[in-house]
């Protein structure tokens, strides 16, 4: 492997100049078998000079073209070593895209925006239905016009809309207890003291002295995109901001994340805003996804989400299926199927399997519509409205020694039929720590779990705020309108430590073969319970569940007849 010093291409730190075209020249000259090395320091990138590409991104708002700062396209056996560099982005730009690559390694750099696409402020005072917030105008430029709070960047202006504010407890360094999405804002007003008064149908009174994180921009682009690539490794990367998802990997195989941290840039005075949406988002991948020694704090959605995409069947014409991408944030996926791959047919009401088929051809007829030709006609039970899953786009998952600190919503979401190992992690999440879901009616995130081990983890006081799917610290919650049999199976929760401030700790629905063994449940009084009078394990529509060998420390409150 050759080594290229970026200085050869006049890529110099601390100049303030845009580096986009220089990176592209360097990559064009060395598309394979090369290690690119940066000098330490700051490198700037501007959206106005970005490389235009149309990308249809999973779980993101559909808008094209994207403006890409660093594009690694059709490269193989290459390393981008930042050597501790700070990559600073300006405007509506997708920082890094890895597209159609093989054996790529990204390491030793940070990603941030000069003006981030989310904001934070301090609650100066509050009352019934209002809060007065101090927002630093230098870090987060803003203005109020006609009752709307607008934030500004180099090439954008965005109104605060849609999303609630998220309140952070500044003493405990966490999402404030029993808050979550409870502050919808309907009006903004500038105050004489320089603060902004935000009013709305608040469900509780905010706490003066606490902080709030304010999402305002749409979910347009991730911090890093990996698409149609194999054997991609991310190591020693710190992400301080993003314009949507943190790292989005779609239609890839064999992904590795080591010591990747998504958190606020405290050197720049940010305490709680770490990211606009999810941290690592994995959509329709294969092979194995490995995450080790990663950390998440201050994200405005789930730190990790692993899933496939279910497609809706609109017509069955012999061996030809016509259908649609049913969720507006998951469209245009031309790589969803390839000849020879296996698809699963599911009843959208029960999520029960109705058979399997093999792909002959798959093509899009519009960004949200497709035609799928099978090698032979599907089973007669398959009908309009049912869904398809691609069995080959379901990865195995290993998550070890990661820290899931306080973010909005849940911690680790997994829906995949391949083996899942969640071991030696620490969870301190404001919603459920782990969610095993799956649906074909809402987000259309597919994948029935069949082999999951949750072992040796520490679950601090989790699920402290109400969110969707927050029925337990571990929530096994597929969305099934008409339950029929069990959707998930073979889930083992063993040798973990739970700090139990509330119950249930494990809430399981539509699960066969659940094993809950040899866990330690330590009674915590950190918060008053929200879900009073529940047992520590609750089961609904489950079969063959075994709960034994679990030890209660401090109190047997919540203990069921089987422990």
C-alpha cells in the first residue's frame, strides 16, 4: 500500500480555504491501494463547492441533489488517516460519502459544523406553558419573526418547527426525568433581556437552570454515508454534529466501528447537543456489523438502529409483483433486491410469514414504486397490502463495550434475523435501553429476531422519560395489529445488572423461547416510579418463557413468582 501525504495536493490545515476539490484530485489519482495521511489541524469544507450527487437515503427526508465534501467513489483498499484532524463543515453539506467501495478505512479525525444544524439554550425562567431561553447568538445565530424562531447558517435559514424541545438536567447530565417530547412550541417572542420566550401546550413546567436542545433543520443528510460498499471500517472518529443521521450505512456488507464517539463539542461551548437524529443507522445491510468501545451522548434520536425495509405489495400478477415504498423517508432504493436473492412474504396484519420466493429481477418505476419479478409465482396466501422482506439484507450484529449515555429516546434498536450479540455495554438511556421491534404498517422496518444474546451489560436507571416503545428497559415490541403466533424467538437476557428504579425491566410481546437468567436487580431510589405496580418481567402473547436464577438486591419489589 502506497502512502500519500495530503500536502502533495496542497491540502493544508488552518487555512480556512475550501478543501473539497483538492481531496477529489487526490482520490482521482489514487483510487486503490493507498493510505492518505493528513497533517493535524483544521480543514474547512463549504457546501457551495460540494460535489453534486442524487442519493436516496433511508430514514431521511428525500431531497436532491446532495452536496458532498469528501466523496470516496469506486475505491478499493484505501485508508483515510486524519491524524487527529478537525474537519469543519459549512452549510447544508454531506461531509463524507463512501459509495461503491471495498476495503475502506476512515480513522483519526473529528467532524463538526462551524454553525451546527441543531441548537441548545439555557432555561432562564419558566411557568405554565412557557419558558424563557437564553440562546448564544454566536454559537447558534437566530432571530424571531412573526412569532417564529429562525436559526441561520451560511446557506440556510430554518424555522423551529415540528419537534419538541428536549430538556436536559444540568446537574445529572441527562435528559430531565419524566420529560421527553413534552414541549411542543407554537409561538416565539424576543424578550427585553435578550432571551426568547417559547410558548406552547407544554405538558409540564420546565425547570429553570436546566438546558434545552432545539432541533430545527430537516433530516437531509448524515455525517457519513456508506452505500453499496463492503468491508468498511470506522475507527477513532469523533462526531460533534450532523445534519440528520450520524453515520448511515445502506446496502453494505461487513461494517466495523471502533472507538467512534458521537457527543457535544465541549471545546466549543456545547454541553448537550450531540446530534440531530440517530447515531449509527444501518438499513438493509448484510454480513456482520461490529461496534466496539463506541460512545453516544446528546443525540436527538436513537444511538443505534439496525433494520431492513419492508415493501408493500400493491398488485400480484402471476410471478410479477407491483408495489411501493410505503414510508416517505425510505424511497428510491434501487439496490433493495438483486437476482438470486430471497424474499419473505408477510401478512401485514399479523406479520406472520406466508412463504418465500427468489428474485429474478427488480427495478424501480418511480422513486416510490417498483416491479419485482420472481422465479415463480408467490404462494396463493399472498395478497395486496402484504409486505416483502429481503432475507439477504439482514446482518449479524455484535455490540460490545459501548456507552449509551443520555440521548432523546431509546438506546439500541435491532430488527434482524441474523445472530445478535449485545455484551458488556453500559446503558443510561432516557427511553428503553434496547428495543426489538419490527413492523409493516408504520416505519416499515423489517426483520424478525431469531437469535439474540443480551449478556454482561449494566443497565443504569433507564427509561426515565415517556417515549414510543418505552414499555420496559428492554422492550420487545413488534407492531402487530392482529397477533398470530410469535414474531421474535430465542432471546436470552443473562448475567446483566439492572438498577431498578421502576418496572417492568423486561417487557416482552409476541416472543417464543425467551430466557431471563442469572441477572442482578439492584433497587434504586434515584427517581419516583412512573409505571407503578408492575412486575419486573411482563409477558404478552409469549410462549416457552423461562425466568430463573435472578438475584434481587436491596428489595424484592417487582419480583414475580418466578425470579
